[in-house]
C-alpha cells in the first residue's frame, strides 16, 4: 500500500463539520488529500473495515474546524503596505517590529518626522502607509515639505486608493502640470498643487510612474512571504485575490511563492474587468484576454476561478469616496457640498462591461460601497436578468458597506449573494458617525443580520490590508460589533457565532462555486482543516477573537503554528486591532512585482518595468 493509499484518522475533542446532516463529529479519516470518513471513532473505523488506519491523537484535546477561508484579500497590497513605515490608526505587529497606533494629528506628524530623521542619505525615499484625515488631520504637499524639502516622501492613504507626495518626490519623479493636463479625465482626480492623487488619478497616472522606486523586487517578495506566514498563523487555508491580472512574469512569481509545496494555502484569483475598461480595450478583446488568463490555470493550488470576473462600481469606503444617495455631512452634521463619491467604472462603462461578461456566462463579483453605488449594481443586475435570464448566477455584492433594508430585499429578489467586510463598523463607525455619514448610517454598515434574515448567502472577507486577514477576528467583529470606543454599533445587525463561522467556511466556498471541495468536513472534500484550542460555537462570543490557532491541515498534511511564535494579538472585548505576526518566513527568496483595484495595477506596473 502506498503512502497515498494509507489512511490516517484524526481524533479531536470536537470536529465542527458545517455539514447539516452531521454538524459534529469526533474523528475524520484522510486518504491522501481527501476526506474518506467522518463520525465517531467507532463509525469511522467501521467504515474503513478491512484497512488498518493510523490513529492520530495529536488533536484529541483540540477542536477541528473546516479550513478557514478569507473570501477576498490582496496579498500583494499587504506585502507592499506593511513593508513601509506604518503609521495607522491601529497597532500593527510586524516581523521584528511593532508600529504603534497614531490617533491624533500631532502624533501622526511627529511619527513621520521621526521616520524621516531615522533614515540615512537625505535623498533616500520615505514611504509610509496608514494615513487617514479623520484621525490624522490635513495632509498635503506643504505638510510633507515641512517634514523634508530634500527627501522624497510618499504617503499611501489607509484605503490604498490615494497617495500624497512632497515637492522632492514630485521632482524626483519628473511630474509636471503639463503631464497632468494631458491625462484628460484623470486630471479631475489629481491635484499637483497639493501633491494628492486619488482613485483613477492614482491608479492610472501616478502608479506606473511611482512603481520603479516603490515596488522593488526585495520588498515585494519578502512582503509576500510574510503574508503567507501571517495567513497560516491565523488559520487561513484558502483565499482569493479578485481583480487580478497576469502580465509577463507574474504567473511565474505566483507559482514560485504561493505554489511552493510547503505553503499550506489554496490561492485563487479572479479576472479583472476594470483594467481593460479604463484602458479602452474593446469588449471583444477584453473577453478574449479574460479567457486567456483563465486558461493558464483553471484549477490547481494556484488558479484562476473559471468563468468569474470582478467589476468595480464606486470608490473606497476608507476614503469616504463611495457613492451615497444622501449627501455626506460635515463635522457639524450639515450636508457638505464639497464631499462626494467617485465612480471607479462610470455607469456607462459598468453597463457595457457587465452586459458583455454576463452574456458570455461569467459570474460577476462587484465591488460596491455606497448605497447609490448599490442602486447602480442592482439596477444593472435587474436588466441583465430581464434580457438574459440565468439560474444560480451568484452575483456577489462585494464589501456591502452601505445599504438600505429595501436594497437588501432587492438583493434577495434578484438572487444575488453578499460578501461583506465585518471590520467596517468596528473600525470606522465611531469616526464616520462624527463626520461624513452620521451615526444612523455609520452604525448599520454591513447589514449582515438583515442579509441572513432574507436567507441571502453570506460570506466574510478582510480585503487585506483594509482589515485583518484573521477569520476568527472577522467572526468576532460580526458577532460583537464592538467599536474602538467600546460601544456596540448597530446591535440589531449582530449575527450568531454559527452564522459567522459559516461565513468564513462554507459561505465563502459557495461564493466561489467551490462548495464541492472546500468549506465543510464531508466525505470527498479536500482535507483542509483549522485546528484551534477552543470551540468558537461554545465560548462566550467576546472570547472568539482570543481562540488560539494550533495549526492547519492542508490537503492532508499537518502544518503546526510554532509554539514560540508570537500570536496575533486579538482583543477579548471584540474591539478593533490590526496585528500581524512577529516571526519571519524561515527561508529567503531569490529575486525572480480599492484595495481591489490597485493590486492589479501594482503588479502590472511592476512587471512592465522589469520587462523594460
């Protein structure tokens, strides 16, 4: 009998299966990478009659969960943001260093000045990520010039949809007013006077210019490996990067790093519909390119999800550039005529691209944050269904920040599903209640309970680095909804622990059409498990984020979390924290590139520069 034919039976204190027919078990049998039996130890061994399995009691005092899933994250964005000088509204723990939170304007500017002073050569670039005006006050070219007139400084806003440069950086990059004027429509999202680039002005104009100095091989590869270790420590066994692109050289890097035999992760990607749209590529050509990307890897450990595509409606929630029905409010609670949202795909382009991909049979995943943006998405979906009816289309409403109860009704009626970011109310409801949205709208961001009350399929995602890629923390955010001030935001929108666990297991798998192999512990599925020290369905809801991940089983192989590893710091009160691991990947990598939108632009620009 070969090793792949041998059967191992894992015994646990409890196995939470997410299988309604058998929600709990005590043993699971694995042959190779697949599950062959689930039940009590007696039931499993009886099923295996005629065989002599290995009984593994390593986890007999632990709880085995289906492999936890982050439905949507950006490892390359995480790699690039968290290898800068992190000055954010939360603590970030990184390998070898902790970046404490900066919560006031004075704190922020002092930290940036300290970072400048700590660098060597006066012309060495200083890059920072994490700035947000509601915590850190005004930031522009003049403020950065006050830090240094000689050192190029680049600040990446917390949402990853905005960037700020000082005069030295603008000069170093050779950016002129004539260049900005020549961008046409992009000029509306660029202010060279203030050194500010946002949404398409950042994606389409600045990023290709900035990439050669910002996205270096060492930073990207080291950061990506750091993300792998971080995900493993948080029990993640599968993730998806939506809106991905595949320029020359990118696939080789993905395979080298993510496809390594010792990486215990299933990495999938979804085709980007936005890049071709903004680049003016004709519809037919965009469809051909999408099909060609998917054909490179329609299955396997690192793959493109067949027949799925990502579209983008409105701007970033963290920048408060989502499109809202009612006006944004100033800090006195009055309508603010100067504050408005942005479209990432104009309604005309959104209509054209959604129809093309829908008619070609694609499943649509749609980035949308504002309730006006959600109107666009639902109106469009209604037209698609009227013109070309489809059963089980599973159109995914992604992020789902702002909505109304009437819109949730429409989502149910149209047969769409939701993948929400449960961190939004926890991280932003306090500040957004004071400025921008007001408390009524801010507290009901991500109406998860309303979604479940309509029997709409629900999954959770982190959108890393927008939120922590920590499924147990995501569960805690959704179950408790406790903000940084210690209050509960929208208590009626809290969900049960069972619903939250479903959202980071089977719900996520269903959103990718992979429920036949991921998301639950059932015979025939991949043997992907997350082993924890306590049952998230049995502990006090406030303790869910404190559950320790012992390790993961990936396709039948055990990958422990080192006992001496520094744990991701969660908070038992359910409040926001954004920790990362304090350990580094053991081996080095030899050089070989919305959050949703910029990831593809980063990789494209990086590999284009390398090729040149």
